[in-house]
């Protein structure tokens, strides 16, 4: 009489065992990857938590909702520039002119929009086209003449700085209309609360949907699914809860800026391109081993052109966002620490200086680290000299961690 019920009980027990093995297996796999040098974004997340804890203990205003909203406003412009830097770093190249490109784009915007009086959409298109053209020039110099990107972009930095000064003229600055949509976009506009909550739910739901689809496709060809459904549910659930808590907290103040939302949308788009397209796979292949990529049939020259054009175009976009934030196009735009912050954000976020490794999300996390340091020191009324020194030290630590992780991956056969 009891025999028919014994098998279902056994099945339920096996299911629980498989469930536990899935979660424990995922944790063991994560620990093994960290030990072998595959750190991912773990260092920057730990660093961000430490930075937030230190500044909050010194000044509780640091974690106030309105201050965090201002931090996100400021992060968007440099974040766009850093997102372009990620593209060239993946190839093992560099662009030292992104700061000057952003300053030149803001000058083009001010001259065409305010001085000449043409519509702002046309001014934006011209500035973006200028960025794409400069990226094409850098890639052509590298492809045709073998000129190192370090040298060509350094020359471009000087040339574009001079052109920026020429366009702005003797006045040195152009004020943008305060009542315009573009300036209000950079200073005031925030998302409605309901829309921000909807966006907070979307990543976890998308992760779950894509994960289930991937599991079905693997099962259809008799491949195993590491972790299983339990790990997928845990990841999507944790992500959704964290985003909902963050959005709810920010909505206690001004809310989430539309300008930061634009930056995140660009990050999502870039992440899709790098991880889900043939172009993205080619980018990592060229950055990992250019000669092997060429012999496998990848058009290395075309990949370089796309990366440099994306980098300069995003730098131009970042410059225009910065101009809308400040309501001004000035000679100081793109100078100072813009280059440092953009490159440092990409490296601190986890993109390797050695090429072949990186992520669009590194620009997002890295720029938040950079802006958190800047914002925290400003709240403490400390001088900019300390900000430079601390940012430089954080960058040095990030490069050391990247170098050590690379050596560890090589020793474990994962390079």
C-alpha cells in the first residue's frame, strides 16, 4: 500500500539535493574563479562600499537622496566618455584626446546653437559627426601608417584644444539658454516615480527570461545547465530587490535623473553589442590576440575603425551633456581631470589595460566610484589636490589588481 508513494517522496528528496547542489555549486564556482584571478567587478563593488562607508561616517549628507541624485547628474557626462574608452581599451589601445573632444563638441554646440542660431538638433548632429570623424582619423593613422594610438591621440588632444579656443573666441565662453530643454535635461529633469520602479524591475525580469530561454536551448541539445533554475531565480531576485531599494531611496529626494538614465541605456546597448553580436566577439578577439584574429578572418582594420569612432563620438556626447549640466560652453570644458576621470573610471571598473577583457558595466561602476570620491571630498571641504592624489592612488591600485589577476589567470590557464 505504501509502495506507490515512496517514489514521489524519493523524487522530492532528489530535487532538494539537486537544488542545494545548484546553489552550492554556483558559490564554489564563484570562489574558484576568484582564486584563479577572474575577479570580474568584485574589486570595484567592494571599493564602492568602502568609499560610501567612509564618507558617510565623516558626513552623513553623503548618502542623502538629494546628494546621490546630484552625484548621478554629474556622473552621466564623464560616464559617456568612459564608455567610449572601454571600446579602445578592449583592443589594447588608448585615446588621450577624449577630454579635448568633449570640450570641442561643447564649443561646436554653443557656436551653432547660440551664435549662429541654428536648431539645437542640428548642432548636436554636427558635434557627433565631428567626433566620429576624429575617431576615423585615429584609426586610419593606426591602420595605414602604424602610428601608435598614444601618439596620434596626443596630437589630436592638442589640435582639438586649439580649435576649441578658436571657436569660442576672445570671450572664452558661451552661455546656453537656461530655459531650454537641453539645459533643463542636464540640471532638472528626473524620471517619474512609477517609471523608475518599472525600470528597476526590468533587468531582473530580463535576466530571468533570457536565462530560461538559454536553459531550454541547452536542454534541447542535451547540454547541462550549471546552477539550474535555483541559481537563476536567486540572481534575478537579488538584483530586483537591490534595484527596487535603490530606486525607492532615491525617490525620497529628487529622484533619478533622465540624463543618468540616458547613460545607463547606452551602457545596456553597448553591453548587448559586446556580448551578443559578432562585432563584440571580434572586439575581444582582436584585443586578445590581433594576429590570431586576423588569421581567423576578422577584419582588424574595420574593428579598429569602429572602436575609435565610437570612442570619439561618445566623447562628443559626453561633452554636450557636460555643457547642458553647466549651461555653458567654455574654454575650461574638457580640460583638467576629464581625461583622467574617464580613463580611470574604465580601468577602475574592471576593463584591462592589456586588452581583451572588459565590460560596458565597468564604465558605469567606475564612474560612480570616481564621482563618489569627488563628491565626498567636496562635502568635506577638502582641496582638489587631495582629490587628484586619492583618484590617482585608486587608479594605481586598480592597475595593480588587474596585473596580478592577469598573472593569476595565466598561471591557472585562464588567460
